[in-house]
C-alpha cells in the first residue's frame, strides 16, 4: 500500500517559507509491497483524516490507510461468541495467502477470489470484530482512542514504522506459519500470547 498525503501549507508555514499557503504538497509513503497495493496512489488522503472525520465518513483509500499491515487479523483464532474481545485466543497459524517472511498478504486486492470466506473489515461489521488486536487502528478509533505512536500515518516513514512495530512486538512477519497442510488438532496447540485483543 502506498499512501499519498495531500497537505495544504498552513498560513504560518507559508509566511515563513515563502510558499503560497494554497499550494499543495504531495508525499508518498510506502509500507506494503506493490503487489499488496490497492491503488491508493490515485487518491490523496485528507490531512489528519483519522482525527477529523468519523470512521463512517472516510473514503475507501482513507479506510485502507488505517491498516498498519501487522497481519494479526489473518491469524487463525479461537473466539468465544459471547465475549469476543475478552475471550479470543490467537494462534501463530495464518491464512494460506500470507507471506510469513514479510507478513503481507500475497494477493490482498483480490484475496476473496482465493479465499472466499476472508472477512473484509467494513464500518458495518467493525462493531462485531472487537477481537481485533488492541493496537489495531480501526478498533482504537472506534473506541475513541488515538492511533499508536508508530502508525505510518503519524510517522510518515515506513522504515521508522516497521522498526517501532517490531519494538512494540507487533506483527506476524517472521513468526507465523501457513495453515496449508496443518490439521485442526495441530492448530489448537499453536496458541500464542503475543497478540493482545
């Protein structure tokens, strides 16, 4: 995913820099490889949209830009339907489309063609997905919390974001295994505690 930030220079910075305050600055920040790109390069994001607009008011590209790419939602998990947030157990077993080395979906834009039951996170089903990890931007914003300090939308630096995510113990890259060829019994033995709902 490549994120385009479209910012208008504010009056103060325009006065000090000699730049027209109405001029637009476009900056691309890439966190995901091109094969996971959903075409977000074509539509700029509104400045600080995550704090200025309700989740229901976001454009498709803004919604997609909230994803931090951790891959935790793609892990096989055991969920108690009565209290999904409190009683969810994540395994280190992931969807067949996950590249476990990078932690990225190999066919993100067309994933439902390969895995028809892949859950697509939408504003409508978000309230029923409180099993998402506690660092998830969608869950945090829904609950009135701020983005994690390491989120790409805040750092605007993919390298910094990836480094800080690793430091925060976030992400499946390098520590997951594919579901391909794994029995249900074996999956049940692979519950992990490094994903916090």
